[in-house]
C-alpha cells in the first residue's frame, strides 16, 4: 500500500517498530496477537521479522488490514562474518518470491541439523527431550535455542530462560551447539533480490571495535546494505548517537526496533522497548522510498 494512503496525518506521531518476532520463530505472541498489541500500544506500523521464516506474515497482514495497522513483511537472518554471528533484517521483502523461499529453506535445514545435535546433548545430559515434544509444545514455530530454553523452564530444570542460556545454552556453555550460517554478504544479496531493504541489526551487540564495525558497514553497503539499526531496546547512554554518526559516515539509512519477543524478553515492550524507544515514521518512509 502507498505510504500516504496507509496512514492519516495523526499516524505520523505514533510509534513504529521495525524489528518484531512472533510464535513462528521465538516470540510468544501470534501474528494476530501482535496486531492487537500494536493497537493497544498506539503503534501505527510494525515489521514482522521472524528468524529464517516468513510463515507468519499473511496472518499478520490480514489482522493488520482489519485493525488499521500497517504490517511490513520482514525477516531476520543469522549470518557469519569473521567467526562472528551477525544478524541482517530484511524489510519490505517479496516474501512469496520462489528464489527467496528456496534460500530460506536452506537456513531452516541448517537449524534442523543443529537442533538434532542439541537434542542429543540434552538427552546425554539428563534432560530428556525430542523434536516431537518441542513441536507439540511450540506448534507452527521454527525451533530455536529459545524454545529449548523455554522447555527447560517449563520442566523446572531452570527458573527462567535467562538461566537456561547462562548455564546451558549460551556460547561456550555445556549444551551449546554452533550452527553453520550463510555469509553476511549472501544474506544481503538474498534480501535485495527479493526486493527488500537489508538492515544491519543491533550493531553494538557484536562487540566489534568502531573501526571494525565501520569497515563491516562499508563492505556491506558496497554489496547492497540499505540501513542500520540506530535505535534498539538495549541501547544506553551515547549508543544511539554513536550508531547515528556511523550511519551518516557510511551513507546508510537509519532503522530501529524493539526486538520484541513477548515473554521470552519480558523487559521489552512492543514499540517502546524498555520504555524510551520512539521510532519516527520518517525512518519507515525513507527506507520505503529507497526501494523505489
């Protein structure tokens, strides 16, 4: 839908959220429930950016159309860059593009292989689980480490998901299993070929030096990166200003989102993050216009 037709003048002052997860990956709100939450929180638009899947987008768009909420088709892809896991968000993607779907299926196969090794480790460690149990517990979901963490919490092995990651599932922990990732360059190219805007997600979470991060941005922009998340729930102090400066220096557009996961990240609310997130509709319009 045309940007001007999809909102009234008053919507300019409402919140947007360009990084949101549903039950189709590791969130706890269904796509339709996300729309209800958007209405409740006075959010005029949000992007559904589930991990390695677009299966929830139709449901979100249908519910959004009925509620007057704009839903941007999106995705979040885990990639590798110099032995680090880097996340690329895709916005405005043609999520029914066959070539794009085939590429996403390859990512799902990689997750499935990792999950098989995780299940083996869980059983060897005395935490009996199977893929069938997880799929029954989390229907319609792409199974991720967050689901293993939720399983441990529900079974009483840990008090919450945070403890599951810190003691068992986090990098270097006893049950951690690495996953083969698509290269960061391939992910950007994949999103661009599907007509979308590729965004470097939460850049300060990778613990790169500013020189390394700037070099990454320049390299990715050369192969089609559109923007960078200058607004994010966990940014503190001068973090936002730092990323905005980086965006200006590298010619990237700004994006932002809460990375809402519902109960799996209980401190983060849709649209407002930890309370101070405010993403201008101007971000959304500029990203949309960059594709025309």
